[in-house]
C-alpha cells in the first residue's frame, strides 16, 4: 500500500508535507530552475532541474516518501507521475512553494538564510 494513498499522483497540503518531512524523513524535491531555488526554497529541499529528473531520481532513496515541490502544477504532476512509475512513493505539494509560504512555513535562500 502506498504511503500517500492510492492515487498515482497524490496531492498533499503544506502542513502535511512539513509533518511528513519531520516525522518520516520524506525527501523534498524542488523541481525548477536554479535562479528560483536560489531565491527561496523549502529547507532541506534538493534542486532537480526538469531536464535532469531521470538521472537525479537515481540519487533518491526508494524506501522514503518523496514530496515534489514546484512553481508549476503541470511540472509537479509530470515529475510525480514519473517517479511513481519508477516505484517511488510520491506526492506533490499542492500549490507548491507559494502554498508552503502562505501556510507560514519558512523558505531559505541558497546560503541558508531566510528568504
């Protein structure tokens, strides 16, 4: 049974994403461009540029859930579906980085300071 449920592309809100990272060690994958990530991203998120998803997924642990974060719902859905097809237990953060910030969760810059 899937950690997130039965949908191939599960959607979770920012509070649940934060809980899953804290409680189960879910991996945060920020799919986007470097300039967006440098300006502000979720703490502990790794940056994966869209064109590098296939090779970067090899670095992810298959035994931990993955939360996809993006600034584009279409891109999040595509990446989450691809990871699901490759055996990952994956969900996408509904509303992406904007929803995370709106829920009161912090963003950090590349140097670790508050965004």
